[in-house]
C-alpha cells in the first residue's frame, strides 16, 4: 500500500514539474482531536534515480505549482488519487515511459500512442460505430477459424478503444482548438500522419501513398500529442478553462512548438 501511494505521489510530482522527478520520502501530517499533530514518515525504494543532481525548479519551469492548484480551489492530492484510480492503465504506461524511456524513437511513439489510447478510452464513451466494427471483426474471425485457432488470434481482435483512437484524437483536437491550433496546422493531416506512422511501426509495411513520419517530424508530432495529453489531464484534475489556457500557454513545450510553426 505504501509503495502504491509513493508511486502515485511520484507521478503527481512528475506531471506537475513536467519532467521525471523521483520522490525519496513522504511525510504525512494530521491533527488529532486534542490538537496534537501526528506525523508518519514513509521511506521506500525510489521508483527511479535521476541522473545527476536535480535542478532547482521555479514556478515558470513547471506545468503547475502547489500554490496554483490551491488558488484554483483544488485539493490536488485527493484529485490526483481519484484520477489514478480512474485512469490507472494510462498512468502505468505514460509515466513508466518517462521513468524507463524506450531507446528508439519508434518505440517511444508506440508507447505514447498506447498511453493516449488508454486515456482517451477512459474519458470518452465508446463510439457505436467502433463497437459494431469490433463485433463485426470478431464474428468474421469466428466464421473463418476453428476454436483452437481463434485462441491464437487474440492479438488481432480490435477493441473499440483501439479502433476509435485516432477518431477520438481528431475530436479532442477540435474540442481544444484554441490551444492546439497554434501548434497543429491541419488537424486531419496530423491525425492521418499519426495513424499511418503507428501502423508502420506495428507492421513495417511501406505504403507509398501513406507516408509515415520520421526523424524530427515524428519527434515534434510526439510533442504535440504530449501537449494534448497535458491539456486533457489538467481538465480531468479540475482546472477550469481559463487556468488550463494560462498553464499551457506558458509551458515551454507549447512556446517551442508555436515558435517552430511560426518559423516554418
């Protein structure tokens, strides 16, 4: 239980500071009826170890600070615990990739898209079309293969979440147009490129009419997807539209992406 609590707190600090951050110690304080303060100190093995000494962070370097969460009227620790209970699968993939970063860019892209799929699935209702599509594929597999063969084909059974991932990405880009328009020139082209790139890294099929992203283009596409994830998580934590806009517009990734688009 202590390890689970420590991991959740470590993830919160990592998200708030917008960079991997290890937590070495947790001190819990509460007041008794007599007014005496009880303190419980939790010590545990760190989830990961930062390279070198950590840099001192200022508010402008962070996605948000504790003071900003309090000013927004949020009990950010309880909000985060609630968030991790509802979106635990997303947290496992997203933060795991930050603490143990994959070696190659293609692996990083696949992991990021998996994290986005898990988050979008847990904040969006399944689309009727994708539910029906998944069921149709299941029926087709049942019609063509024996029961023994079907057991070996579990990996090709699409879930509604997987089938609707890029459809939901397009929808969420539109819903957050005010913040995503300055960094994504064309939503349709962006989502098509992300979809084609994911397919390429899953199958390694070269489709000349569907060019996949590579190099710097893929790297910056990942930065844009991460930015969308930050927006979605901030909203899930209870930050209102005005505060989400303020936090994102000062974020170093947002500033950099805006400058890149203006330059190019």
